């Protein structure tokens, strides 16, 4: 059920709700330097697997957190619940973390956790709030809208960046900026073809840049050249999007690889190379040497990806990736596919019957 833009108190009373938020791959920013006055803009794909799943229930004591979250996840959830309670009120709520994607590996775990908790809280309290509103309440989506838009829609998504010349640091624009202008708008969405597959390579010994390190890294980079932004946008508009729309895999893969190479070279000084993990780089090089594939790194990594044309090609790519990373420890290689729908909600209405709501 997609939340409408108007709040209402007529939502059915619930005793519990489970929210499953999907993972995503961030394929790159279009213009982080705002060469035309509009910063960032991004493209990404929602994927199967790498999900975050939480259940909210009414509780005697507010901010009860169950399951086995990491200390960092527990701290985040406590902060989210405090912000939500301050904004909306409502009865005490417990949150059970049933599944959580690995943090800081490039699959969008932070936004997943925030939206899963916020959606469960709001729905349990009978508050009709959009994903965009909830994300802004919790400080998500200031630079990229892929996580928030993917939570609602699935598929391949292009967003237009914040509606202002966002700072390179991604800092809060302050109270004078409108909330509506902060969340990047959806510009394009394409369903992911059924036969295509995605090989994922995660280096579990590493984390991508985040927090203060990410802010310092962005600030240390030179201005993103307008010529490079134009190149990235050209690849997206004339290769990636039409390739996916028409099932032209070679065009799609060539466009993704070109975008990733350009962006990886730009960010290389602060992430240690085009790829942040040598093991992931070796795996992707091995895949690309044996077949046509759209290869790259999601966000700051370390997770790398290879789009391939079929399940058979995915098996071949998986074997190549595993062979190339045998000498490395902590490498997890897997195969998934695009997910053409967003979050799933499983609500239990009072008193006792279940409702699966998409």
C-alpha cells in the first residue's frame, strides 16, 4: 500500500506490521559538481536480496528493540524512534529486527533501515505519511533519491538530484530550504528484464566511506568537470535507458561500464582506486575478460556488480569471480536479479487476521 500525500486518521487499527525494504545498487551520480546549478542526480537499480526486514508492535515501554541488531543499528533505531515520536506522537512501539543488510557495503542499508522503521511506526500508529516525508524526518535522501524512490517503486531509477545547488559536502541546507525541494524527483523508471542477472561481489573485510570520512573525501576532490557530467548523462540517456527499454543488453552494459569507469576514476583519489577493494576489482576484471557485462561498484563499495545477459552467463561470471578471488579472504560472490517492486508490508489488523499489502 503506498501512503497517500494526505494524512488521515481513518487507517485500520493494526496490532503489528512487518516491513521488508529492498536493497539497491547505486550506479553513479550524474553531476555532483552542479555544473548547471543542480547537484548530484543519480541512477540505481533495486535488487532482490540484501533486504532489511523489521516488525513493529505495540509495547508497554517505548523504544524496545528486539532481534540481534548491531550496536550501531540499535543506536540508529533508538534515534529514529525518538524523532518519529517527537514528530507524530503515538503509542509506545517495539521494533524487532528480523533481517538487516550489511552496513556501509553499497546496498543502501542506512536508508532501508530508516524507511523500514519509519513506515512500520507510522502505519502502526495510523499515520498516513509518504516515504518522502518519513525519509526527510530522519535525514535520508539529501543527495540521492535512489533509496527512497526504490523503496516505493523498484526497477531502474533515475533521479534529478535535490532541487537546489546542494553543497558538495551534502550538509543540511538549513531551515530556509523547503522540505519538498530536498528530496530528488523521479525522472525515469524502467522495469528490469526478467532474463538479465546481476553478479554481486562483496568484500566483507571492508566498508565503504561513510560519515565524516565521506564528507572529508567529497570535500577533498576537485570540481567535477562539466565535460565529464555531460559524458555521464549522454551514456545514461542514449545507452543505459534505451538499452533497458528495448532489451538491448550490449548497449545497456556498455553504458553502465562507461559511466562507472568515468566516475570511478574521479573518486579514485579518495577510495584508493577505481574500485575500493582489490579483490572486487580482480573479480570484475575476470568477468569482463570473458563476456560482455556492465561492471562497476555500487556507491563507495566495496560491493561490485556485473550485469549479465542470462542465467547461464551469470553462472559463468560467478565461476570467474570465485576463481579470481581465491587468494583473498572474506569475499562473498552471489547472483541476484532486479526487483521491479518496492517495499512489502505485512500487516496484522486487530484482532487476528493477516493482510499482505504491497
